[in-house]
C-alpha cells in the first residue's frame, strides 16, 4: 500500500503517506515508510525550488506591518502602555495610543483608527503576539480590510524582531 501511494502520488513525502494511511486506519511510522521507499529506490518528494525565508520576507516586507506594546514609567510612578505599529519595509512607526489600562475594546478602537491607512498602503499581513488584549474584534477589523493577522509563536521574541528592536531603541534613546 505504501509503495502504491508513493508511485501514484510522486509529490507526497513519507509524512504525507503516513497521514493518508492513518486516515485509512493503518498505523505505520514515518520512519518505516521512509525505509520502504528507500528499499524500493523511490526518491523522496521533490523540494520546491522557491526562495529562502529571508528572500521571502524581503520580498513581502512592503506589505507587512507589526504591532506591539511597550511600557513607560512616569515621574509619578504610573505605568503607561504605548501601542504602536511599525512597517517592515520603511520602519515607519504609527503611535496608536497611550493608556494606563489597555483593554480589548481600546485596542480595537485604535485598530479602527489606523485600519484605513493600512488598506491604502496595500498592507497584507499584520504580525502580532498572543497577548489577551488583542481580542477577536481586533482581528476582525483587519480581516474586513483584507489584512491577514499572523500570530507569533509563544515565547518567541525573534518572530516579531523589528517591533522588539524598535522598543529597545525607544528605551535606550528616549526613556533611559
């Protein structure tokens, strides 16, 4: 069955064949499938000859915007949350607002304020973290403008590196 699936579907790899067999109720490990394919001298699925991740991000940078928060301590020891958006290609920053208590409704309103500006600039992707302040209505504002929201993985600050670098610059040059 493994060899038949591999011959009939040359673009499938061993993991895809494993998944298709699982749908049929057959439990076969991907390693066993890989060994069977090698023994039958069937080459693995071809790699797509596309751009590298770095090339892809550079090509798409004009259509990517990231958002995040950073905190500012006031003279009276009050903490303020600053909400900002940053364009990947030009590094242009939009300060969306500043508040002591950012809620989902407040963040959604700030998104509405800037949503039309992003639609006019042909933004296609918004990178954000998994903070609870970003509610479903926040994502819906961008979805209605045909902007896809991409959530960063948990505890992965490098996934939103441009926004994190902006926060570091603001802290070192303006707040210290």
